[in-house]
C-alpha cells in the first residue's frame, strides 16, 4: 500500500501544482491587475482603480467592442445554421459513413489555423480563385473586393471554427433517443413541433457548448482580423494584444480579459442549466 | 427531393472546408509567383523554403518545443488521468474544474495570464516560458483523452488481478498502462499538433530570442504572398494529416480484453 500512496500523491500533486502555478495563480493575478493603476515605468502601480473597466465604456473602445461582439456573434450564428443540419445529416448516416464524414470534419480542425487563414486570404483576393471563377462564369465583370471587410472576417471565423460547432452538436444529436421521435410522430406531431418540443431542448447542451467553443475563441483570434479585416474590423483579441504588448496599459488589457472570463462563466452557467433541464425532462 | 438536397449541402460544406487548403497546396507547386494562375509544375518553392535560414531555424525551434511539450504534458497528464480514474480524494472536483476551465477558456485569456506570471517572476521570454505555456494548454487534452479511455474499461479486470494477489504497481504496469496506451499516444499526437498550431499564446510568451514557426509565418504572410510559406504549409498539412490519421486509428482500437 505504501507504493500505491506515494504514486497517488505524486500524480495528483504534480498536476495540482502545475495547474495552481500556471492557471489559478496567473488568472487571479490578472483579476488583481485589472483593478490597479497603469504606470509607465513599472507597468502597474498597486493602487486600486476601476479605470480599466470604465475605459470599456469609453465610446472610442465601446464601438470597437460592440463591433467585435457582432463579428463573433454573426460567425457563431452562421456556424450554428450550417453546423446543425450538417451534424444532423452526419448522425443519420451509416456507422461507417459517420466515421468517414467525422474524419473529414476533424482534419481541418487538426491543421494549422494560421495557415488556413492565409489560404482563405489567397482565394479571396482580387485576383484569387473565387473572383476569377465568378468572372469566368459571367456573374461579375470586375473583381469584387472581398478582403479587408467584415464579411471576410466572418467567413474566415466560420471557416476556422466550424468543426468546433459540428463536433459537440453531432455528439448530442447522436445521443437523441430515436423512439422519442417516432413516438412524437405516431402521436401526430408535425416535424416543426417535434423539433421545437423534443429535438431542440434535448440538443440544447450541444448547441450551447458549440456556441461556447466558437464565440469565445472567435473574439480572441487577432490574426484573422489582422490578415483579413483591415483597420475597421478589429476583434477584442486585437485590442487586448495592443494594450498589453504595444501600449502597455496592463489594467485595461486585464479588464478586457476578465470581461471575456465573465462571458465564459455566463455561457457555462447556461450550459449547466440546459443540461439539468434536459436530464430533468428525460427523467420524467 | 430531400436526398439530393442533403448531398448538395454536404458537398458544399466540404468544398468550403477544403478549397482554400487545395489552392494552397496547388500553389506550392505552381511556378507562377502570385499563384493567381497555373504556370506549370515546379519544386523551386521547396528549395526556397530550405534555403530560408530564418524559416528553418523557426521550424527547428517549433518542432523542439512541440516534442518536449507534448512529452511532458503526456507524462503528467497520463499519471493524473490514472490517479483520477483510480482514486477518490478531496479536491477532485476542483481539479476537474480547473482542467475544464483551461480547455474552454479562450487562448487570449490564457496568453495574458501567462505573460503576467512570467513578467512578475522576472522570467525572460524565450524557450522556457514558451515550453511552460505549451505544456499548460496541452495538459487537459491528454488527461481527458486518457481518462475517457480508462472509464470505458471494465473495472472487474482490476478486481480480479487484485484478488489474484497483484500489487498496485503491477496492476498499473501490466493492466492500466497497456489499456491506456492508444489514448496516451493519441494524447501525445494531439498535444504535438496543438503546440505547432498555436499562434495566440506563443506570440505573448516568446521573445525575439526564440522565434517559432507560427510567429514567423504570421510576420511573412502579413506582408504578402510568399511561395516558400506555401511549400512549408503543404509539408505541415501533410504532417497533420498523418498525425490525425494515426490518432483516429489509435482511438478506434478496441480494448484488448
């Protein structure tokens, strides 16, 4: 039993120590920094201040923040609108086909997202393949400007993050008890009503975790905004990076970071509630 | 009516997911520099890539960090997953919670917190800070992949072994680790790719003394189209394709029992 105990405490101790040093402690530090005063020489002065948070409401930044939420929100919505039917179709094919289609979804998820963003930039250019094809089939006469606007950013966010939406949706749709759907049909429920009263509530945890995995990362992906967005389409990630690495206003950068953590907490809470509601509903 | 609709939808989806990648790979072999039209097959961009010493140095740095980070994360993560599976202890819930937070929190949040840590401790940004950061974001993925394989495994085998007098160490070596092995390897592969892929956290926690691929590529493609990057990207795509294929194969492995 001695060996057993030593191994147990070593394994758990190692992970715990690592997480405390590199996750818990740094995050507490960021929360603390967000309430301090910026200082040119020392980065921060340990004087309490809510200046960092007040700046979020400064119209100069507020507009950028709202636009960033809009870009990420729109991309999340598109991912959901495309991802839900896709996950549904995949979940309703044969087992072999499911494995194959999931593999095709997972491959982009494993490939370098920066490289894929760059690939997106190449095809959307004025003389890129999309414009050339549209011109060849005669839909347009001169190239459309597809880069450096908000649709380029949204398209790239969807492109990069779509697998993160499809995978959780797939796993919750796949778990959907088929006999519920048949029972609903037998009892005369139309497809829309079945979807609204059975399918949607039961897959809601998948929907929320998909949205969580798309929306929050989307807000941070500064390289997508840098490569495709132009000056007017910044994401919160761009502001955080500039505040921390360039302007060196740490309290403001930390306050933005804490805001993202707060959004994450709200979404996790919603996920938890949806899961509870679903399990409650199934237990009845 | 509905079937062709579904097929068309899925075809469009995969077209969208794969077209940019296909164009990128084609351009790696395209002798036209701008890549806007096909100018014939060439391998010169690969030569340009090998000749670019800055790029190659960054590639070596990236691979070094990825291998070391994946290995350390796999060691710590596997031990932790076995402990989480095997034992009850106080604070288990808190530990699970922290792992979950690391997995769901956006990269940018982690980047800021890790930079704050390194700056406050006076650690200079370079190999070590980068390595610690990469181990941190890989860890939960290893724990989850190993843990979920272990929980799908019949506990009665362990009971039987113990009844037959096997020591805890022997159970670990001869039963649990062999069972967990495919997930351990898959966890390593996933960590390796996560490490190679990361842009956001790395750009915060590494300094000019230790440049890695994503950051080098980022600075190159910001300026314009660079065919050497296409060649490198093609190699990296090939590498991830091989890795995902192996890991999927490993995770599909049936339990030997």
